[in-house]
C-alpha cells in the first residue's frame, strides 16, 4: 500500500514537471523566436493549404484547444505580401505550393489579381502541385511555369453546389419548422421545409454558378494563353481522370517534375548550391518585416466585418462590439476615411440595423466610407454595406439577398411523442406566454410574426433605396431574397464597380489626398498570454494529427448557428461552391 501511495505521488510530480517543461517550451516558442530578416534572392513562399481567412483574429483559448488551429495564411497578409514584394529587390520571385487550399471564390480572385500585378514587375512565379484542386489551379495558372507531379492530376470540373435538406429528418423527429418570410428567392429556410430546392432557388443558383464559372474559365484560359473553349473541353473530357501526360499535351501544365526537381530549379534561380536551404519567406513572416502606419497620425481605417452578424457574443460580426468600434473611429480625428471590408452572409436583422446606423454617423462626421466586398456581402451583409459612398465587389462576390425571414421550431412532437416531455401553460392573458417552441404558433401569433417580418423587410428595402438612390419598388424587384454575383450587382446598381480591397484603399486614398500605405486595420488584434499558449498547443496538436476535420467542424458550426440564431434574420443560406 505504501509503495502504491509513493508511486502515485511520484507520478504526480513527474507529470507536473513534464507539464511545466511543455509550458516553458511553448512560452519560448511564442516569445523567443528570432526576428525575420529578408535576405537577398529570397522567394515569397505561398502555401495553398489550410483555410484562408480574411484576417487572423484570436479565439478564446478553450475554442483553440478544442478545434485546433484551422487556419492557414490570412488573405490580407497574402495580398499585402505579394503587392510589397513586387517592388522589393530582396524578393526575386514567388513559389506557390498547391496543397488543397480552402478559400472563397472572391478571395481566390483577389489573389489572382495580385499575382498578375506582381508579374508586371518582370519577376517570376513558379507553381508546383502533387495534384491541383480547381481552386489551386485557378491561382496557380497565373504562374510563369506550372509543374505537376508525374503521377498527379488536375481537377477542372466546373462549379457545383450541394445543399443538404433536413425536411425528412425533421419529419421523423416530428419537429415542425415554422417559417415566416418575405421574398420567393429567400431560400435560406428551404432546407428545413422542403425536401429539395424550389424552382426559384434553383434558378438563382444556376445564374450564380454560370456567372462565376464564366470568370474562372476565362481567367484560366487567359493565364494559359488558351481559348475559353479549350477549358470547356477539359471539363467535358473528365479531366481529373486523365493520365499526367494528358495535362502537358493539353497545355494545362508545363512539365511533369517531382518536388525535388522543382526545388533544384529554384536553387538555380536563387544561385544556391545543392546543400543550401531555399530562402523561403511566408507572407506572414514577410509582412512582419514591413512597417505599419501609426494610428496616432492621419490614416485610413480598414475595418473588417467578417462572419455571421449577431447581437452579442464573441465570434463573427457582433453588433454590441462593432457599433462602439465604428463610433470610436468616427470620433477619432486621426481617422480620415474608412474602408469597410465585408465578408458576411448576414444574420441578425436587429444588429444589421444598428451597424448601418453607426456607419451613417461615421459619414455624418464628414468622412468618406467605402465598402469592399469579399466572398459574401449578402442579406445582412448587404444591409451594412448599402450606405457606403462607394461599393466595390469582386466578380465572384455573392451579394444582394435582400430579404427577411423568421424561423421558429415547433418541438412539441419531438418532446411529447419521443421524449415523453409535456408542458402546461398558466397565464394571465391570452397572449401572455408569447411564441413558444413547445407548441405550434396560433394564427394570431403567425399573423403578428408576418407583420413584423414585413416591417423589417420594408425598412431594409427603404435603406437600400435611399442609400443607392433607387425607387423602393425597384429594390423590391431585384430583392425578394435573390442572390447576385458581383458583376450582376454592378449592372443592377447594387455595386459601383468591380475591384479588390486594394483598389478600394487606393481610390479612397486618392480621394482624400493621403498616401495609400497610411492604413491601419481594425479591430486591433489583441492576443493575451493564454491565447498565445493555446495557439501554440493547437498548432502542436494539429501537427500530431489531433484536430477536428473540416467537415465535422462545419457541422458543429452549423448546429451552433441554429442554436443561437435570433428570431428574425436577414441571412442568405450557407453553401459552398465547388
């Protein structure tokens, strides 16, 4: 017994020492790294892997430890690194490693635009992939030389969307999703009430895909000096299933090489011996060497509004924190103008209105407000964008979706018939209990809810009409919940011009006569000690394979979104274009 007790306490001490050593190692890793230096003949290394987010923002430590570090490079760092490297004599070229990147369509378009601009300097871009996904290839096709592993493949298949519908599952669980909406194209609620897409939803999705595919197909053809019909022929030939030599013959890639051989070519370009390491520098590392504008001097504020729009909480576009941020920028004499970078499919109608009003206050201080739309600026995302003095979007941006819906589940069937849970109401007035998820809505409650949704939709379309100088009836014609691609948004007057975040910054800088590099990003990225440690631990877990896979993570995020969703939503349905 004494031996067991001694063994227990020895184990506790050993585990404590191991834990302490790990903590010290993580501390050293977080704070003790050497300063990055850009040497001569350096190569900007763009690793197309992981999930590209608009901008790195630390999560709470527990979330990072649970989910791991799911992100790759931040889009804002990639774009800035490419733009700055163009005129940096220390950077001689760019090497793209295609490895299955997860990036939005509009974000990929902005990377393509930046790479094209980089090549105008006369510097080279080389791409290599063991295999290329379609998005990998879209970005890599801009390179001067595109190399493929001798047994690799190139997947060019066009675009598709697969929307899951939960009506059958909900029926089996006897859960009724009670929907109140405005707009026949407001299809965000369809997965809960229909077993498949309605014809209006299918029509708008087809128009969207055709528009974005026209851009991608044209961009690939232009980069490879081919005709658009040649790229179409690739799709028709089941391109991904062809042998590697077929990709060379059809000019999709320049040569078949192993990674080792490509690295030998890079060493020759860098004038290195065989035993010397390649002088790679990542966008994050490179950006860390660049000087940043001083927020205490005159500057342009670039405010990121990314994710779901929610009333309160920690993630996404939180109305309770975004509004004070905007008001502070409005009252800051050093902020001369603002570019709002929107990447959101919408969310809470209430929070959207509060953010819109705060942006109106910003403009009332005599300051210019431009909006740059990312992958999405739809529904609530468009609500907060519409008041800008000028709106920029990429061709692949999804915007519009001007519509409102309410979604209230009736769980009485599940509770009563499957779980054996019953409820009793005691109230002083006929409507004293309010709308409940434990019973179906009454006719009076449904009518009141519809009136409320109609009122929010009327306010939404009124805001758009006033800000875009259009008749409200015209807004309702192109609204109704319909989603548009960026190019169609320009044609319809929802967007002013096709352009990137860089274009918006350069144009607003010219308008107010300030240097375009006098830019400060908001909200400030503040990572405390515990978050630093959690990120280091998450990175270590990811390296060792302990992470939540992307599919499971998306499902968990979807369930959490439904759980925390406000009753009245200005939101487009979430979907992934592949």
